[in-house]
C-alpha cells in the first residue's frame, strides 16, 4: 500500500528519472513501430496481391514469426551488432538505435502478417473493379493500403503494444544502461529485482495507462474516420 | 467519336491527349469462343461482333452466360477455346473499355474521390481531374453528394457513381451488367436516362438484363442467350414483334426457360 502511494507520488511529482525513462521508452517503441510499418505494410500488401512460387511458405513463416521469442531476436541482433558481427562497424550495440532496430525486427512480422490478411480480404472485394479500371500493381497496393487504413490502424497498435511491452530484446541489445538505454520494461524488471517497488509500480501504472490511452485515441480516430469515409 | 460532355472543360485538355489517337477497341469480334470452368460450360461456341451503333442488349434467363459474355468482351475472362479481338488485336489490355458490375463496389472514400481514382487509372493529368470529376458528377446528377462517403449512398446512387467511374475511362464501349437490378422505378429511370444520354453521345452500350421492359426501352438489337449459347441476334423491333426461336418465344411469354 505504501509502495503504491510512493509510486503515485513519483508520477504526480514529475520525478525526472521516471519521466526520462518514459520518454526514451516511447521514442524507441514509436520509432520501432514506424520502421516496422514502413517495411511491413508494403510487404504484407505485396504478399496479398502477388502470386509467386513459395508464397504459401513465406506466409507460413511470416505468421510463425509473429510469435518470435524476444530474447532470440535480441540474441540475433546482438550477434549482428556486436563488434565482431557483420554490422559491428556501425557501433550501434547498447544504444537506443540498436533497441529500435531490434524492436522493429520483432514487430515487422506482426504488421506484415496482419496487413497481408487485411489487404487480401479487401482485394477479394476490389479485384474486379480495379482490374476493370486498369489500375497497375503500385496503384493497387497504395489504394488498398489507403482504403484499409482504419483496419491497419489496429494492426499498427498491435505492433506498438508488442514493442512497448517487450523487455528481452531491449535488455540484450540496449544493456539497460541508466539514463541512456533504460526503458520502462527493463527498469521495472531491474527495480523489482532490487526491491525498489515504488519506481517499478509507477512505471507499470504509466505503461498500462499509456497503452490504454493510445488504443482509446486510435479507436476514436478510427470511428471518426469510418464515419467520414464510409 | 467519344462524347465531348464527358471530357470536362475543353480548355483543360492536355495537348498530348488531343494529339494521341487512341487505338480503337471496336469492333470487338468474338470467334467461336467457349469458356469452361471445371466441368461446367459457361459459354459454348459463341460468335458475335460488337460494332459501333445502337445499344446491344443481352437477354436470357439467369445462368445463360450474359455476365460471362460481358466479362469476356471486357477482357476480364479468358476463353478456353476460340478468340476475342478488340479492333483487330488479340491483346486485352485496352483502356477504352469500361464496365459497370451488377453490384458495384464503392471504394472507401467520397463519391468524388471514387471518380478521381478511376481517372487516375486512366492516367488523366492531375490538373484535369477536378474539372472532369465535376463534369462526371453533373452528368450522373450527383454533384450535391460529391463529398459524401460513397458506401453510404443508396443502391441507385451507387450505380450512378459506378457509371461515372466507368465513364471516367472515356470509353468507346461500355458494358453494363444488370445495372438496374434491385432498383426502384425512379432510380431505374435515372440510370436509364444516363445510359441513353451516353449512347446518344456515341458510346457503344452493351447491356445485360433479364428485364424485358428495360430491353424494350434501350435496345437497338437483342442478343438472346440460353445455357451459354447465343440463340438469336436480331434488331430489337423484330425480336419483340416475333422472335425466331421457340426459347425466345417462351421467354417473351414469361414461361420458364431453363
């Protein structure tokens, strides 16, 4: 009870440590989601529209990768980014950039797989009209992504939720360095193990509140958009 | 000649649009075409030529192959046997054909944006689009609903949006698949008035229907189909005065033709 009250004080009192962690976490998760969306949305749309040998296998692998274990992604990214790894020359390990990249790898299959399903369903509806209108492949991808934008908002939220709640990957490639790569999830894990429950509880409350707020805002935007666009 | 009223303000024409002489899609020649889907015969040994002129109306019972024949002539369906030629060419990639489906699908955007999208498919210049969208909206009588979400319109209004989208392709030939099915008389009249206007502007109309009243009102010639075959092709007046085949006589009498 006392820990809860202390946690509340940290939040209301504007504790700089707590808010620095929140800011870094948001920056990493938002950037990772945007990066994953930039690759996952077109990839999912192309998979929905283009027929090629091995497409079914790619789809199965993509669906399976939605459940990628974060620590395995963290390990793979660590091996890639470590000084002796193929991307070691970039010097990204234990930086927020590495955390963004790792989370993007984790989130991209979720966005691509859900986009593929959404776009494929819409394509079944639109196929005859777009073919008759003579719309080319690039135009089809762009139009389908645009017209599915409200459904895809939920997809992006699923990706953001996965990134924001993730701990294993950022712990491995970020190193949980105080004031530099410490995120809400890694801080909660650390502070709990140290017994500093107020900070852990405060971060937990903020994390859950943020996720609910983002989802509520997206749901409102989706509803308004659907009313406007039909 | 394409209908001038569909072009919008002539001052907005791009020189390259004026200079380029688009290859004609007509006549469309269907030579001994059959279409199979698995063990089902959809079209059987159909031969037909669609040339400029009065509207051609395909009539026949459900499942007689009217919609498949429209799709074939549009280039959306490939023949299993025989061949289709557009203006003497076997390539189906022409862009001066357009079709309105029985249940047109509205894109999830406004009425005006639906039409603008079709113009993009026609590769119309960006600066021409607004004028052409406005002209097409006027033509189909939906200018007041330009900003409305297209999916929220009534069935008749959606058919008119679909007509405007099809006309955005500036077609030489327009295929209409039961465009007034399920519409009330007022909506039917609105759609038919547009069809008459478009036909009188020189666009070849090929329309499938099983509504004999509509066929009487619109047809210049009748193509009567049963079970994937063309049974009769005659000027509309002759057909309604005295059809040549027993199936057509039964169909006109309202008997069940299966």
